[in-house]
């Protein structure tokens, strides 16, 4: 069983940065109900207004597979419609080491 990490870049549509920030907070709250999701955090880019970065850590591929399929997450993800300036850019990673988290 190998952990899987994702980094995703989300960019707000013109004039929607504050609304997107609020919706992303609701997305984080909805993630509490997802099994196998160890870290789900969002960060505002300090250099680029309206850009947000997600870091996600899953226990395994099965946990990633069910991500976003629960009712709470579907509703929270649906609220992002019209707030994004384009498709999220997603990178899938294999964790090597982390403080406070067993990787293997």
C-alpha cells in the first residue's frame, strides 16, 4: 500500500478570488468525511492574486479513487463552478519523506 500525494493549482476567474477562497474553505470542511484522506490543505499564492494551491495526501490509490464521490464533496465541488478561470493543474506524486507522517 503506497501513499499518493497531489498538488493542484486552482486559479480564480476574474473578480472571483474571494468567492473561490470561501468555496475552497467549504471544500476543506467537506473533506472530513472522506476515508483515507490524510492531508487536504489549500494555500493562497503569495505572489499571484487569485491563485490557490492544494496539497493532498491519500493512504493509497483506493482512497484517491473515492475522492469527491461522497454527497458532501460533490456539493462542495459543484460550488466551484463559475469561480475558476480554467481547469485545475494537477500533479500526482509519490511521497518520499514527511515530518510526523509515516510514508510507507
